[in-house]
C-alpha cells in the first residue's frame, strides 16, 4: 500500500487510496485523547497526532469513503472555546458548498457533549455532521479511536443520516447531540443518552437508525463572542454566597438545582433579585429527567422559583442549558421568547 504522507499545513490532505468513489467525507480534527501520545516533553499524553496520522491507523476506511483530512485545532477538549465551535460551524457551511457527503469532527471527550450540542444549535444543513473521540489514547492497548473514527465516517457518509441533525458516534452507537451525555470518566462505553436512548447503531459497517430526532430550527450565529453565562450548583447546606454580585459579572445564570428543581430556602431572595436583572434558568443537577414546574410548593421549590422569575430548563442538563441561554442572549432574544425556546428544545 502506498505510504500516506501529511500534506502541507495550508491544504487539506485527501486519502484517495482510502476511497469508496461514491462518498466523500471531510474529517476535521480538533485534538483530544484520540490524537494523544506520549512524548519526552511531557509526563503524560498530549495531542500530537495529525489528522493524517489518525486516518492512517484505521483499517477498512478505504472501503467506506474518500476521506479529506483537515487539522482544524490541536487542543485538549478542556481548552476548546465557544469561539472555536462558532468557527467550526462556519467551516461546516463551506463543506456543504464544497459538496461533501458528510463531515466527521474528532475531539476530546471532556467537552464533546457540549461542543456537539452547540454545533447542533447553529448548524443549518442536511449533510450529516458526526462528532467522535476516544476514551483511550492512541498509545494504549485497546485504543478505541480507530474504531470510533471508522464508525463515524461510515455514519457521516450514509444517506440514512441526512437531516438527522448533529450526531455523536462512539462504541458503534449513534446519539443525537442534543441528548448525549458523558456518563463515565474512563470507560470506553462512557457516552449515552439516558433520557431517550441512542438513535441507532453501526452494525457491520451499516448505519441503522431506529428514529430521527425532532427537527428544530437553528439559531443565528453570533457576530462576536457569546455572552458570559455561568452555572451555580446547589449543595447541602450551601450559603448561596457564590450568587452574590453575579449581576455585575455575567449576562445569565443557570442554577443546577437539587432533584426536580429545588434549592436551599436561603437562596430564594438572591435568585429572585438576580432573575430581575438577567435570565436565570432552573435546571436539575441530576442530568437525567426533567426539572418540574408545579408539583412542590415550599420556599425553594420549583414552583416557588418559577414564580420568582426563573426559567425552567425542562429536560436540558445544566451544561446544555448554559449553552442554549448564551446562544439566545447573543441574538438579544426577549425574556418571553427565552422561556419558549427552553420549552421547545428540551
């Protein structure tokens, strides 16, 4: 087999020898564990592999698609920013114009559930966009990156995945970005969609979707940086001191509340004052199941907090709720429309 050489940095590299002539897939690499190996310069693994390196390690890719690789970023997942993802969405628009059948994004799993969701909020197109990564670095025995990348390319090049929104593929499972969560720190089977289950699987190289997610209109891309939105988590005996002065520091707030949407009673007055100054969203810190609206009636309950002006997050976990609120604030969405958006998107 012809040796695979990395192309000059200013140009993507096309692996024509890894080609199924009727499908074209663009792989955008952002770094992360899937691209990490050990070097003498650091005590642990760091992102060192290029997209060419990643694609070159995947047996069977030549039977799937003509793959074009572009090194978009080379960062740990924890160091990616919302600005990186806005730039990624802009790159996806160019990929549509260039006629690709699908796009795969490889990155670190630390933030994959958030980056894929933010992309899904903005992405406009039928072309499949698939995020993937790895839980075991490339130098590990049993590294899962090659298998995940192969399944992601198979999904991105599949006609069945068109109009499915942004997807996440790991462990041969296909998840909707709006529902997926990282649920284990180290397991290769770390990702799941606990509220809905996966959309489907990749079986013997074929994409099998059981259902498609409900279509949701994309949001407008921001002109500048996203407004700052933070999360404050309720915990046993918390004084609520971290809420003090936030109206001067952030544009919006998400409360990761107990259970179905409860906070300590001593938080109530501060949250009410914050909700008068900015949008404050009430989510559950559990991450599975909805925040309720009208079951409990004590001070600090979900109905009490909503009556004080907070906005319910529905089934969105605090991390996704934060991104949705920031995206809505970036387009100057009125308060009443913010509440509707959370209702429609959860």
